[in-house]
DNA sequence: CAGTGAGCGAGCTTCCGCTTGACTT
C-alpha cells in the first residue's frame, strides 16, 4: 500500500515529481480545478451570504473518484497545487470534496521542479490558507455575477447568445476604441529632406533637421542647396549599451512567436503545451521571469562554452507585471544545453526561440558607439544630421534581439566616416520626399494580449481563450487588408539641377489584425452607457486590491462582494426595466437613381443596408454588410455596391444562373447548388454568362455522394477535409494515389481493410 | 451556413481560471 498521496495540478508535473520521491509516494494530478459554480441559475445564493453552490464538473467526476479512493488508502495526503490564489483554492476544494481529515492532510508548495525544492517542501508543510481561498472565492463569485447578469441583458436588448464579462468586454472595448481613433485620424504629410554626402572617403546619409509643409518650400530649399557649402559643425561620439530582454512569460512568448514566427496566440500555446508535455520546456502558463538557480548555472555553462567567458552575465529579473502571482518559473528549456530538439518543424522553431531568449537573458550587454554629425548649410538656418551606430561588442546580440511591434524603425548599423569640425563634405544627391503620418497601429492577437497584461486584465491561462471568445461572438474579426496606393510628391537635386515629380506609394496593408464588427461596437457602446464601472480599464486593478486585502485577512469576502453587488444589481434591474431595446440606425443618403432613402441598421442577423422606406409606400430592399464592413464607416457608394448582387445571368439547362456573395464568399448558384468562385480568378461583378456556365459544367463532373449497388451502406462523401469513405459507422481517409471521382468498389474495400486494424 | 429584416413566443445562450483529453478523416 502507498503511504503518501501527492496531488499536483498537471499530469506532466506529476510524472516528473514521481521520479524525485521515494516508492512510498504516489503522485497524481487533479487536472486543474475539480469543482466550479453550478451553471443552473447563478450558482450563488445571494440572500444567504453569497454562498457558492459548488459542483464537481462532469468531466472531472472520474478524476475525483480516483483521487477519493487513493486518498482513503493513503496515510498522508499532500496537497501540492500551485502557490497562488487559484492553486490554494484547488487545494481547499480537494480537501472538501475528498473529505480529507486535517490530521492526515498537508499543504506544500514549490516553485521549481527539482529534487531539492520538492524534498524541502515536504519538510515544511503548512495548513491551507483560508484567507487566500476566500480571495479566490470572491474573484470567482464576482466574475460569475458580472458575466451572468450582464449577458442576459444583451440577449434581451441586442441579440441572443451574446456575452459580456470583466475581461472580454474590456478586450473588445480596446479594439473598438482603437478603430475609432484610426477613423478619426487625420493624416497629414510633410516633406522630409535626405542628403547623400561624401566625406572622409565615404558616402553617408543625413536628414535635414526640419520638415517642409509643401513641395514648393522643399524645392526652394533644394535650389538654395545648389550653390551651398556643407561644413561639419559638430561631431559627437557617445558610448551606449543594450541589455537583453528577460526570459519568456506566456505573454511575451505569444508576442515574439507572433512577430518572429507569425504564429497565432492559440497556435503558440498548443506547440508550447506539446513541448512541455514531452519534458522539453518548463511550464508555459506563467507570469514570472524568474529562473531557478539550477537554470542559471546551466545557462552560465552554455554561454561560456559556446561563446566564451566574456559573454556570460548572470542576471535575476524582477517581475513588474501588475497582479503577477509568480507560481512558476519563466518559460525556459528544461535542459539549457539542448539548443535544438526533435519533433515537428513548428515545435522546433518555437523551442529554438525559447532557448535563445533564455540563454541570451544570461549574456553580457552589447556595447555600442553612437555618433552624430551636424552639417551646416551655408546661408541657411537649417542643418543636416547624420546618425550612426557601431557595435563594439555584440554580447547577447550574438544570439537574440527582441522584435518591436511597429516596423518603422530604420535602425540598422551604419558606420559614419571619421570627420572633424570644419571639414567640408559634398553631396551626390539631395532629395525631398513627401511622408505621411501614420495612424495608431491596429491590434493583432499578441499585441492585444500585451495590452491586457499591462492593464492587469486576464491571466496567462486565459489570454488565448479570451482572444478566441471575442472572435467567436463576432465582436471582432481577424483580417488582412490589401495595401492602397497614393501619389507622393518629391523633388530631387542632382548634378546641379532640381527636378520635381510624383511617384506611387503603397500604404495601409494589414496582416492578421483585429477589427471590430458592428455588433462589437454596439455592445461596447451599450455597456459603456449603462455599466461604465465594469468597462473602466482600472476596474480589474481596483478589485484586485480588494482581493489582496481579503488574502491578507483584512477584509471579509462576502462584505466586499455585497458592497459591489448592491450597486451593480440595482443598475441591472433598472436597465432591464427600461422598455426600449438598443437600436442602431444611420442614414447614408439617397439612391442616386431612384431617390430612395438608404439606411444602415442592425437586425437579428447583423448589420444590413435598407434601400427604400416602407412608410413611403415602397417595398424596401435589403442587403447584408460584408464581413469587413461596419455600420460606422460604410459609405453610400459602398452600400450601393451591395445591391449589385445577386446578379441573374440568364437560364442554363432550364435553371437560372445566379451570382451572389454568401457567408463563404462569392458563388455561382445553379439548380440549387452553390459553387464558390475562386478568389483571385473570377470577379462576381464582372463574371460573364459563358464563364459561369463553364464553372457549372466543370463542377457537374464532381459528384458526391457516390455509392455502389453491390455494397449498400458504403458511400464516398465530401466532407470538410475533402472526399472520404463512410462505411458501417466509420470513416476512412482516401490515400492520395486514388481518384475519389473514379475509384472503384474494390479500391474502397481495400482501404477499409487496410485501416480496420487500428 | 449560401438568406434573412413584421411580430409573437418557446427554449436556448452567458462569466473567468485552473487543467487536458476524446472526438475526429
């Protein structure tokens, strides 16, 4: 019989710890929380001191039953969940649900998974910290109250199945506000002047210390430069240094994997989970930048042997993040000496990123030399400035440099010639170019996570799910935007004469950025109007302070909740008692041909344009907005475009040929069948009858389901991933060498035979 | 899922934080 049962949160952790403890210990995992508030009603007894109604989650019944059995057989149960608010609550729920006797129960904690840390923990057990547990209960109850009282208001006032919550509603608000900033942004242009100089035996670039408003002013200056002398006025040389970034937390890993590897937030987390489960990295949901002493010394070894002693610098980083709980280490390789790992390519890439970041964090500063050269223009108050930077010692830069979000930085290593005051330089060309100011950047998934973390909203385990929730609710949409073109003016001074002209500049392209939808904006405005407290960016930080007071034993959790709920609930009641639902309507103008009123509205199925007013006796026509349009920015001409589809091209084989745009993009409809148009190939507004018929006949040969008379029940079907074989309740993938259109029954039976072994 | 948009009403939806499976082709 096992004498000791140790319960941790994660099965991978359990596996590792088993190796450190003797045979008299059995280590099991709770798989996170085992109980939660009941989902029937609120799960909270408001009138009875907010008593929570906890139930074992259905998917955890099996785990709990197993733990219960093992606990009854053990002489001591060690509750080894994480040392933070949630971990303490997990320990408490386990003690409650497994009905553990206090005299045979111990609470232990450790921050690193090493033999030493664990044996030390076992030597100094403590009791469950009820204050910390109460802080968690307050957090849980507040989130439930907010989520389950606000969401139904939205169902009633706006649209069914919507949701609101302390975290998600603020995340959406960030996106909405940023989009409005962008709409309101008035871009302006200025002329910047760049000179290519020669001096000290080298060619180098410098920029004028002023920007001109018009091409005329810029040209006048270039004309002045024709006969000017350019004299070095001042040379400054300053030493500088750069320091490495701390090792990864969940949030910084998501950001860098997005910037450097183009991974989505959820993709990064899936890959990291897999690396963690195979023992290659430490835990991937963490807000700590701390490294264990073991990791520090391993990093020191790696740096010294790979790069030399002078590259090594041991550093302990401090976590600055608001509300960080630091139950884990930073994300790092389990074995620092492994520069690479086996496995799928994306996992290898993510591992390499983690390795580089962790190792670089333990490397020396880079030493640089910055130089600035001031150049006077004779008979002018303006001057040119050349800036250069030389790396004297690369240090950590040898391995890794953190990327930045906006890619406008022109920071490249430029070496300036050695020049001294009074020397004269000459130009090969001087150019004035029109440069537009750039609106604030839209968020992508990872930069939104960064912002949420800065505000202390959400936790490492919820960043990825939050991002996917707000997209599932269709509050925001992740999209690309093609670049637009505009003309920019320039003037060029070369070989003693000035020419003017314009050239085309591409701008405004976006990749995987988050855009608010019409519903997202409407819901945000509605919540802002009626529940400004919940929507305040400081709301989470304010209540976190109160949770801390509860955790320190200086505040009663039910009193805290009561103080919040009284106000909140009365606002909920008064909002519900208001009769009117939230409507949105905006007039776009009148139809240029028919003179009908054009309106944009939000209905049960989202945003649409209405053409014609029922009150004026006409029958209105309707068209949905496209995915990338929204009620606030759509223009009259864009709205008119929407009515150009569907187009009726005529009759083919006794059925009409219709071109339209549906949920999955443009399509041809014929004989009640829909065929998607290829994105780049066919424009739905221009496509001809002949081309449409061509597409229809191409598609006609593609006929599924296929079945065989000799074998009823066997079918070749077309699914989400292409054709497959369905037989006796099972599905089989069709290997590449077969043609699903023409393959015979024997081929199918062969495939089934080959795959029925598994 | 390939459209819809009146109005009514039944029955459903929903939160945040801990964790991985079990479905699949």
